C-alpha cells in the first residue's frame, strides 16, 4: 500500500525484475503486491495512477514513436553511408572530409549532454525535442547553397548542435510513452533498424541511377517530415517531479553504479571501432567478394532486428546487468573468432552474434539508464549514455583501430578488440559480485 492506495496484485513492471540482482530487494507486501524500495517515484505513480497519464490514446502515441524511429534512422541510412561520398564528389580532399567527420564526432559528445541538462532543468524535453528537429532541418537546407569547405564547416557545426541530441531525447520520450511496458522498447526500436536497412538499399540503387548530389535533398525531405511528425511529441504527458538530479539519491547519474556502467558501455563501443571501421576491409583482404561482404552486413542487421522484436522475453527472464555482462562476453568471443577464422560460414555465424553485441546490449543500456536516472534527469541520463558510448567510445575506437590496423594488422586488431570487450564484462561482473557481497554483509 502506498499513501493508502493498494497497488496492483503483481510486481511493478517498471524495473524490479530487470535489475533485482543489483538493487536492494527490500519490499513491502500488501494485497499480494510487491514494491521495491529504491526505484524512481515515477514507478510508484504509475502503479497508483495507471500506466499512462490522461492524454492521447496509448496506441496513437506508440505509433508516433515508431514513426519517429523509422524517420530518424531512415535519415541516418542516407547520411552515414553516403554523405562522405557526396563530399568526395564535390572535390573535397581527404583531409577536409576528415575534418568534417571529426567535427561531427566532437559535437556528438558535447551537445547532447548540454541540451539534456537544459531540458531537465526547464522540464522542457518535448519542446526542445521539436525545436531541435525543426532547427536541424532548416540548417541542413544550407547544404544546397554552397560547396565551399569554409561554409561547410559552419553548416556542419550548426547542424550537429541541433541534430545530435535528437536520439537521446527520443529515447527518453519513448520511456515516457511506454510507461509500464518498457520491456517492449525493443519492438519499438526495431522500426529504426528496419528503416535503416531499407533506405540504405534503396538509396544505393538511386545513386546508381542519379547523381550522388541527390542525397542532400533526400536528407532534407526526411528532416522536414521528421520535424512535422515530431510535433506529435508535444502531446506526450510526462510526470513532473522534483528529483535529485546529479546530487545523490538512488537515481543519481554520479553514483558508483552509473559510473561502472558508463565505463563498460565505453569499452563495449571502443571494441566495436575495429568492426565498424575495418570489418569490410578485413573480409576483402581474406579474398571475399563484395556480394559476400554485403550479405554479412545484412545478416548482422537482421539478427539485430529479430533480437529487438523478441527482447521482452529475455528481459522478463534475466536482469539488465546479466544481459549486459553476457553481451560483453559474446562480443569478446565474436572479436576473437574474427581474428582467427577465414571460413565464410563461420564469419556469417559471428555476424549473428550482432544480435547480442549490439541489439541486446543497446536495449539493456537504454533501460538501465532509465532505471538509474532520477525522474528529473531522464533526458540527461540518455544523453550522457549516448555521448560516452556512441560518442567518445566509438570515436576512440575509430582512432585506436586506425592506428593499430597500420601497425599490427586486422587479425591482431580484432584480438585487441576482444580483450577490450572482455575487460568490460569482467569489470561489470566484479562490480555485481562486490555489490552482492556488501548487501549480504549489511544483513
């Protein structure tokens, strides 16, 4: 019972079954219900007030979020594979393309965190999300006006400032919309991966038939549609609570648990630098053709989508911490295998493991951060996670892999990546064991 209100006769689906191997399982028994002390007040409010605050129908909001993921990753499906190709075709040098790529990486680390802090302080997550969508689309249109490197630097900086926080805001808003159905996050996020694959293939064919410059207006069109659809986020109701933010409390982003997680997330993405940067080159050196290389990437993407669709079953059975330790261990095995195998079927088998090394780990990370963040720092929590892992981790992974590839070759490079992933798994597992021991001693 909470404040005189009986809770539903089942465990709250906010997170107890997800992280019960790490948070204290102190519980209150009343009318067959179980409440776990240490979870965010939002979980209690959801139990008392219902799954969603009054407002838009749940089905419509979930459709809106799926559309947002579909459009966001659809745009990324044009931007990531083809934008540098466009820069090459407008006669930019390799150094100039590298400068623009590095600028995007720096912006990805810094500005999502700054926007997240502002959004949580002002409790304006939805408004800032819509504003960033509109502003980024407007700034992108400037790419149509010039090909001069000096102006492209300014445009890239401006675009990155407003586009980089969109995904972390979308993750936080998704948690609001899903409410007590957060275990279904993977089914929602899968729409982004489906869009990415479909757009990469479609645009690749379009570039064969039309000039590569077509990608600039295509990304602009996607950004405009994304901006229009994002207006629906204004109807998402959020619980306005005065949390403890960054200073103490079970949901603190500066807690030991949070820091250990961020270190492990950084190591996981650091280990992926070799894969994203040199996997195709590695296969080419082994003598595989372009068709096999394309199939291998497709196998990984399909495995990722399947994992996302069926992830609820995994998260209902295993804690988030267990899933992340397992994913880090699988990543280590995957990179070690790539260092030694040269058989096509075995290489495709390692690609199936992408379901765990990216799919499961990513979903567990989003849910884990949402559980650890106080209600007043949900957006900042996702922004910090994104900046540390996909910003700093992947950027450092690219730099490290580029250096090691030239000095030790691709086989030793994947061995090194395996060691990095293994160290992340060991750090998280040792922390879990230490935490459990402290809990036993305190009893």
